[in-house]
C-alpha cells in the first residue's frame, strides 16, 4: 500500500494510449453530483478494476482522465436511479473529504467537473446542433459551426481581511448553521482579481481594503469554481450589511472566533493562517516583555 501511495502522481491526459490498456485502472463513476466509492475495511477508495463493465452498471458517457502513477484513470457517468454494487455507495464529494486519499480526492474533483461539463454541453450554445467530443482536446465541438466548448471554470475570489488583531467574517444567509466565513464572490467579466476583491468587499461589508495579496488557490468542483484566495488589510469605512447575501458581518479576534467552515475549504485555510500569525505575534510579544 505504501509503495502505491508514493507513486500517486497524477498526469492529466485527454487521449488514452493507442495500445490496449491492461491492468487495473481507477474508475471515477459519477451519478448526478455523487461519486461511487468503495469501503475496504477502514479505507475509503474508488473502484480499481480492469474494466468498469465488471460492475454491471450502465454508463451514459466516458472520458479518459490520465494516469495516476502507472495506472490509467477514467471517469464515467452512471444514470440516475442505478443502484451501487454491493460494498459500494454513491457519496457527495464534500462528505468524503478526509476519508479519501488526497490525490484520489483531487482527481475525483476533476472527474465531477468533466462529467458535469459534458452533460451540460450536449448542444452547441450558438447554433443548437448536437455537439461531439473533440478527438484530441478536452472540448465539445459543434460539427455545424465549429464552435468549441471547453470545460467551464468560474473563478471566484475569497479574501481574509484584517484590522489590527481582528478578522472580518460574515454569516451568509445560505449557511445552515450559525457559521461565519471569509468574504467571497464570483469574478465578473472584465474585472481583474483585485478589482473583484475590492467590489465584493464593498458590496458585502461596506468597507474598503488595501494591500491585497495573493494567498493561494483551490479547485472547488461544486460544480465548477476555482477559488482564488487573498489577504487584505482594512482601509476605511463602517460595516453595513445590505446586499442580502449575509445576515451578519463583524470583526472577530483570534480568541473569540465563531463556528468556522470545515477543513476542506480555502476559507478555513485562510482563517487558520490568521490564527497562527496571531499566536506567533503574541509569542514574540511575550518573549520581548518582562511578563
Ligand atoms: Zn454550432
């Protein structure tokens, strides 16, 4: 098992090799927004099979994804209503975060997005003709007008705002629990990422920010976002909650944080980063003082 995990580097490919594929392959089977997983004693994994036909499940579409180590990876879409084979189940990707190995989890996210894109691009958006899958690129091609439809990615910014020792967090209307998170929103056509940060913060909280810095990014396949994370500092303005997305926006200190999003999200990574930095600056302070 250890040697297999060491060789789990993923290489994204569109066209499978010409020779007949042999050996067991990873099958990322998607049903609506769920993925087929297998429970092997304590471990959660995706099916590793010579051929998906072994499961006797119908499929609607199939894409080659590439190689994970030396194993080939495919994604298939299973029609709604098909029951999973014994010992397997369909699960939302969000629910199995932390259970599935990290590399498998990230390939599963790709699979989910590719299946969703294929399913929603069956007809040309310009002339309505039935599209076909491009032979060498990850694209759906219109045989009538030639328009190519690539997998859809919606970039969204997410930003952690600091004011001295405080962090700005919002409780969104859509949250089911009294959870607070960092501000986030989709990038609009024509905007830079920094402009999107400025606009979203202004719309959602009424304040303006400065010193916007890139933090990191995260694919968010629910269904096709790319979260681009930033940190920023408070510049001026008073908090006003008016755009209807949030029910509350306020400043918190690291030792009085509310309920936070789960470890999966970049929002949580941003908040954890803030908490760590606060702890570091505190320890520096106490190290320098006589207390
Ligand atoms: Zn067309």
